[in-house]
């Protein structure tokens, strides 16, 4: 193998490497994609409902009202729309990270509000 062949082979290898590693969006954007703000609200409320369900005693009426049916009715979405939107955002980590950062900030504000109430009560 001569020097030119090696040089061409290395160039082709790096060209293919660069083309394969470029940033791509692998998920298609669904027609009825849930917008970022609504997705943030859904995630926040789902987390809060999950946390609330860990407290005892559990009220049977509460369990029937709160949960996925509540979110589907409130945001006028269906489970397939939620799954496809979540899949799209998961495959676009910059957007999903932005959504979860906002959710975490909201949760921190809620915690701070509860802590302030506790301080005022004592």
C-alpha cells in the first residue's frame, strides 16, 4: 500500500465519521405534538400526583379522580398523543432538558412555599 492510498483511506474514514456523528433529530415530529409548555405542565402535575399518592390514608374517591384520566381530560389529550410527544421530546434531549429544568424550578418554588408556611406556623 502506498502513501496516497493510506491518505485517501484515512480521509474517507474521517469523512464518514463526521457524517455519522453530526447532530440529527431521529424522531419525527407528530402532527398533534403537545407543545413544550403543556408538556411541562403535564409532567409537573404527574409528578405532584405521584408524590401525593404516597401519603396515607388514601381516599378512594381521590384515587379515582386524580391520575391519568384527570390529565387527559384537563389537557384534552389522549394516551397515544402523550406517548408520541414524550417520545419526540425524549429523542430531542436539549428540548427535554429545558422542559425538566422548568419542572424542577417549579417544584423548588412549591417546596419553598410550603417551607415558608411551616415557618409561619411555628
